[in-house]
């Protein structure tokens, strides 16, 4: 028996059925003897980076290390001054400069922990191309988030989803081991969309998560025990920052430019 983060965790053997080959194997499962409520609860605050030049120009900026633009900086500071952002114990960020810049405004004084797998989707040969140039190359398939949709010399949506979920598993594992209860993740629009598509539990319309507005995000709750033992789910709490007017996805330069054509 091990005791960690105020929990008693017991490893026991039990048989389980393996569907692939139809045999019964013996494995380990974890018995959680915690007596407190919400002992395994983790609050995660997801945020998208501030507005970039690539966003303004409606470019497919995945691995291009573009910066937050002047308007983006102004918007971030205004959001921070006007609305309450959560106090967290740790901040995880994509290695992209735009995410680190955003974290410096939203969580000043904190040293973010870089997680490589939070990088934006690799758009391959589409990288940094204007949206206009992609409309005859399966753009609608990507826009509809078809998991099979892939980019030449880049990633598929499914690959990005699994990569993003692997990143979150690492985050949750570290928080569980270190007793951390509140963390922020500053990442990218496509990565956040992939995470929400894979694990979000909510009664909000799906369209509310099509594209996370710059500098904004979501609060979710994760049961860290369930994540490893039962199911991987984000339980939606609210949009962030609370009270801020959220731009619609279709009003962004990215979508509106596509509609004009």
C-alpha cells in the first residue's frame, strides 16, 4: 500500500478479459481508499494564446512560431485588467512563443512549464498558407473535424488528438503525484479543439467549442483517479473569463474570410 497526496492507494491483482485474443489475464488495478471528498479532483483552466498576425491574416499557422500582434497584446491586457483570471499552482504552455507571451500576461510572475505535445497541429505543406489557398484541398473536411483528415507531410486530426491527450495525461499524472489541484494550460485553437472533441462532457452546444477565442478559454474538472482507471473526461464548468463577451467563431478573420470567398 502506498500513501500519496492524502490518499491510500492499494494495488491488487484481479483477472480481466482481453478482447483481442479472448483470454483471461491477470493484471493490477488500483483501489482508492481515500475518505475525503473530491480528493482526486483537478481543476484545469484552458486558454488560447493571444491574437497573432497569422490569425489576423487568416493563415494556417501551426508550427510557424508567430508572435502575438500589437492588437493581441492590447486585448490580453484589457482582458486581464477587466476580468478575473484564476489563481493556479502551475501553468503549462506550448513551446510556441505566442503561448509563452500570453502566459506572461495572464499569469504574471509564474514560470510556465513547457510541454512539447501542446504544440499546434502540424499543417505540413499547408503551413502558413492563407485560408484562401486551401479551399480546394479538403478544407471543408478539416473544418468539419473529420478525424481522418490529414495534411500532406503533416499530421492528421486523429494524430493531433492523441498527441494532445498524451500531453494532458502527463499533466494530470504530475498533478496527481504532487498534490496540485489547480493548473492552467495555455495552448492553441486546434489543440484545444482536439482535447474538447476527445473528452469534454457538457450540455453546451458543440458550436461553443468550435474555436476558442484568443485569450479566453474554459474551466473543467478532471477526476484524476477516473482518468487513469475508468474514463478520460473533462467535466465542463464555465467559460473563461467569466462575464466576458465571447466572439463567435464565424466572426473571426479565419472563418469570415472563408465565407467571403
